[in-house]
C-alpha cells in the first residue's frame, strides 16, 4: 500500500461539531489538522444547521479528504436533544457525501474501544490516547479530539479491511 489516504473524522454536535484530518499510509498515520465548527445558539435551528453545513464544507474544501468517518448518534433520555443532534448529524453526513466521499459510521463505544481499549472510556482518556497515538496532534476541545479518534478508528478499520482484501486477491 503506497497511497496516502486523507481521512476526516467528524464528531457531530449542534453547538460544536468537531473535525479532525489525518493522513493514513498502511499502518502509519499523520496528524494534519483539527478544530470545531460552532453554531450560534441564539439563532433558530435551521440557521444553525446552515452554519454547520457551511463550516464543514469549508473544511472539506481546504483539506480535500478522500474519505470521511462520522460518529453514530446515541439515544439519550431527552428526545428533543436527540432529535436535534440527529439533524446536526444528518448535515455532517450530507456534506462529505455531496462531495462524493465514502462515509463510514462508527458507534461511540467502538471508537472508545479502538482508541483506549475500553468501550466506556472517559473523554479525558480519549484526549490522552489521541496524543499518544499522534504526538504532533493539536486540538483545543474534546470535540476535536473525538473527531481525531473517529478518524483514527476509521484508519485502523480501513487498513485491516484493505489488507484482508489484498490477501484474498493474492490468493
């Protein structure tokens, strides 16, 4: 495998949508950038979704990823909050799909297990392990750290699937 694949991980949220971009080559990964797209809580829902759309679209335009990975929504006790998060997640799925990128989805526990080794890890543990796995990574929020964790999870799963397919093709 000699082609670098640029992956964007997205951690959807209505207030803060985290994003993290990495380059993946075989089993190695390199930090590219991370940040958050923030919406204005004083605006109506539709306007906030437009802010998320436009912010993510600008990030994709700037970094030109080849693939996207997004965290799946978990259901919580507040149905209204879950619905709003689902709408933000829909925008996060739409933006890379409109650019023709393949979009993978990962459950929060799968990301935690891939990065920390336990499916019920704390936010702080994610931050620490992302820094261990990519010492040059910088992130200013849990949302950006989570997005990098999602991108790393995808890089790990992606390389294992590609490797298995190559072995099957060889014979």
